[in-house]
C-alpha cells in the first residue's frame, strides 16, 4: 500500500516526465537540421557530382602557361569551357618565354604567347621531337600610357625608342613638363616586351636595346599600377588592359614618323590596322602529343563564343 507522501512523490515524477517528453516533441518538430533535411542536402550533392561526371571531359586535366597579356581572357575561356564540357583547366602566367619553355620541357600542355615563337625555340623543339603548331587566337594593340600629370598627347616611333633607350630623359624634350621620365617596360620573359623591342626600339637599328634604367615589370597589371600610382611615368600595355586602367592613366596617340597622322588605340583602329603597334596573340601546342581536351579547348577559343569572350575582354577577334 502506497502512503500519502510516497503518492505525492510519484505524481510529481510523472508530471516531470510528461513535461520533458512534451518538450522533446516540440523541439524535434522545430529543429531545422532534422534528418530529413540532411538527407535532402546529401541527395543534392550526389546529383550535382553525377551531372559533373557526365560532362564530356570529366576530370581530364589541361595546363596552360605563358603570356600575362592572355592570362585574364584565358581564365574566362577556361571557366566557360569547363561549365559546358567538364575537365580541370589550370591557367598559369609567367610570360610568353616561360610558356614556350614549359611547352618544350613538357611541363605544360599549351603555351600562351604574345609573340611569335623564336627560331632557336623552334630548333630546340625539332631536336627533341616536338611538333610545334601555332594558333593565332586574337589580335592586340600595344597602348602607350602615361601618368595623369603628363599632358603629352602623341609620340613618334623614334621618340619612343629614344625614351626607352635613355636618349630622351626629360618630358620637356617631347613637349611636356620639365620632369625626368620614368620608363616602365616588361621583363625579359615578356612577349609584349620582346615585341615592343623589335617593332619600336629596334625599328631603325637592330642593335638598339632597352636602357638599364628602365623599370622591368612582370605583367601589364604591374605597368598600369606603376603608371597610375606615380608621376612622370610612361609604360605600355595590351589593349585588353586599357579598359581596366580607365581614367587612372592618359593614353598617347602614336605616329610612325613626323609626317604621319597620330592614331589612338581602339578596337576599330587595331582591327583596320591603322594603329601601328599591333600584333597577333598565339597559343602553341605540341601537335605530336595533343590531348582531346586540348584540341577541344582550342576549338572553343576559335569559336564564335570564344572570340566573343576575347572581344568582351578588350581584344580584337580574328574570327568574323
């Protein structure tokens, strides 16, 4: 027989158990991380992985190395290609020379270059059984930019050559203010720097070379930052970088010689070849060892869609 005191304790215990049970029911019903939610998330992930694995190139890898002029547009090409076709594409900079060297050494699948391959590079390739194939993928203009405090509107090829060789050292010598010129150039691995040397500095004399006083920078972005962030500076960049530079720099029009008309760089003047400092941009491959994903990537770059990406990035498309 249960005494009165014991009966009271039992009643209290039963009530407590009922309260706890009710509370657990309410909390379970309101919990947003229920087992049903976890299952749903897991199923979504599995479905996404399955969709990715069904793309044509799955997890096949492709490595591109080289030109910093082509770096940003190559990243855009790679992203769009992978969305549609799968694969894992790595895009490295380092300069055109680095890209071609990596192709010859077998450490990259494709080489981006803002200059044509050199004879000595072709000879090395032939001696090691590498079959070089060239693809011209875009057209580019090299734009001369100066600091905002410089009001020089135009320069001739000879004036540019003299500035970069150190023969002209003050802006007043070309109609500007009385201030020493700071000349920003690209480093020795740069295809843009190599092209500027050959097309402009060495135009009248193949023995001409950059002054040791030139600032040698690694990328077009570095040149933009140098010119925009300092006074009295001149530099050159690919037209694809001109849009990003915007109003932080002044653009200089170019004359082939004193009797020529000054031409400003634009998509139109580069396309119709009236702008005098312009060149092709290339991808090089080892045609003897070309993967299916590499072939498909180049086909995409040269497609209307790929060329539109290049045009939207500020370059001139070669496929009309």
